[in-house]
């Protein structure tokens, strides 16, 4: 199940406070500045820095190229 649009407008990275890229096909939120991903479990974003995982350059490129990916936050 996709994340709610209202929730996506509110989400930002808990450490650098920047926008994230929501990749619904992978159930994750990706921070392209820090190359980390936060998992979405049962439609709940797990935004704990200790739970984030590193993302390879290849994964980052795939996330950025995903046509269904969407930026979070209200600055866009």
C-alpha cells in the first residue's frame, strides 16, 4: 500500500532535514544526499537513523530513474 500524499508532504530526513525520494515499488524512502534508505513497513516509514541502510551507486541510480518515485516535503 502506498504512503498517503499528506504524509509524504510532511516527511523529511531526520538527520539533514532534506527531502526524500519515496520509491513505492521498493517500499522505501531514499536520501540521495547521504545515500541511505529508510524502509517502509506496513505503510509506516521507519525513520530511525539506526535502522537506515547504505545504498549502492547502482541502487541510487535505479531509485532516481524510477518513474513512480516522488519527492517528499512541501518545497517542490
